[in-house]
């Protein structure tokens, strides 16, 4: 079992703005969050934890698209148990987090970013791979920190994702046969 390095916060340590934190999460997971409160589901913490420590969390048990607070609580319990498995004892205010408390979610996200950086290699922190986000009218190409095997095409409207093989089948035609009339506009973010 892997042991993790805990992240300690102090008045002298670097604090990130909410915009920096949301941008970091969006880049890590190739998603489009707008507010810190959207982290209340707990599923994003589980996904990012899995990027650091593969296999500790069974992502099949994480409830991603739920709107029920009881599922958010379940996700945070899964996350807290995963932290314990790697030797980190951190008490989470799970009920407040799942209720969408800005302060609790902001503080946990601050801590988690420091934890993530303390436990990831410098190569992985700096590595960027392309990620496509498909909207109803456009396709956006962004640089993500996900490992290439986990990059997927994600649709904002249907919340579905395509697998790696489909991703490369999708990217290839965009580069070779795309013209402005038959395909949506591709913008680089």
C-alpha cells in the first residue's frame, strides 16, 4: 500500500484563489466547472485521488451524475476512506461539504491541491495532453493533465463520454477532412 505525504497549511503557505482552483480541477479532469460549490458532489475528489493513487478507489462505486445529497455524502465517505488507506487522517465536514458550503468546499479544495502537488511527480504536474470538450455547436480542444489513456471526449449536453479508440477516430477526421461548412468550429483554449 502506498503512503501519502500530508499537506499542511499555514499562514505562510501559498493560497490559491477560487479561480485558480477551479481552473486546476477543470484541467485535471477535462471538465467545465464554474463554482467551488460544484465540488459538493465529492466525485471530483475521488477522480483526482485516483489520478494520484490508482486502484485505491473503486470508481464504479462513485456516483457521478447524481443530484441527491445522500449520494454526495457517500462519495465523500469513499474519498475519506481512500485517504485513510494511504495514511492520511483528515476529518471532513461531510454534511457541510455535501450541502454545498462554499467555505468548507473552498478549504478542502485548497488542501487537496497542496496534497496533490505534494504527492505527484514534477513530470506529471507539468505534463499536458489534449482533451476535446464537445458542446452542442462547437468542439473545444484544451490541454489537460490527465494521462493520455484517460483522455476522453466529453459532451456537455448529454454528459456522455467516448472511449480512447473513439477519441482518436474523432481527432483524426478533424485534422484531415475538416472544413468550415461541414464541421463545427474548433477553438483552442
